[in-house]
């Protein structure tokens, strides 16, 4: 995300790194907040994004989820560590939150990653396209403005 010009500020709401209850964890996310969830179960229905899920409209959404068991199961196929793959799955789903439900032909937002993409993941070089990055930054800039009103 940082490579795309998107600063990320993590707030841990649950788990060992959780901070004392903060407002951001107790209410619906503001327009400039995205909720990243690591889910302990698999998808309820099969889809091409079986390692993760984002509930989005054409304008985007606020919840990005990764299915932990599915990511761990598929990591060997991609020949990358499961925690690295988990990060990319979350980044892809966060991409849907910023860009909407569509997939691209190349990069982070491809519908299904192949071995070449896996190689880029292992080199930390699978990104949003320049056009996607511009669109995501524009959406976040709008959301920041809305949140400060
Ligand atoms: Zn997707």
C-alpha cells in the first residue's frame, strides 16, 4: 500500500496486540477506515477469491477478510511463506475495498495469482497498477475529506 502512496495506520482491535478499547474498534468504520479481519474458518461458498473476501459495491467497501486456514493451505502451492501470502491476500481484498469488485489482468488485483505472481510476491513486488493506485488514492482522499466534516 505504501508503494502505491497509501499510508496505513494499524489499530489492533482484537488479539494479543489489541490496545485498550478505542472508538475506532467499537463503532462502524468511518469512511476512511478499513477493517482487516483474519478469519479462523474458510469461505462459506467457493469463489475465485477463496483465500479472502471483501464485501464491496462498485464504490468499494470497508471490510477486507482473509481466511487463515485457506491461506495456510495454499501457501505451499505458491512457494511463499503463509504470513507473506496472508499480507498479499489482505492487500488484494483491501484493494477491492478501495477499487470495487473488479479484477485486473495484471498485478495485485488479478483474480487468481499464477506462479509468476507468486514470484513477485516472494520479491515483494506485486503491486496495484499505476492506474489502480491513482484511483485508490483518490478514493481515500475523498474519504479523508468526508471523515473530517
Ligand atoms: Zn479479488
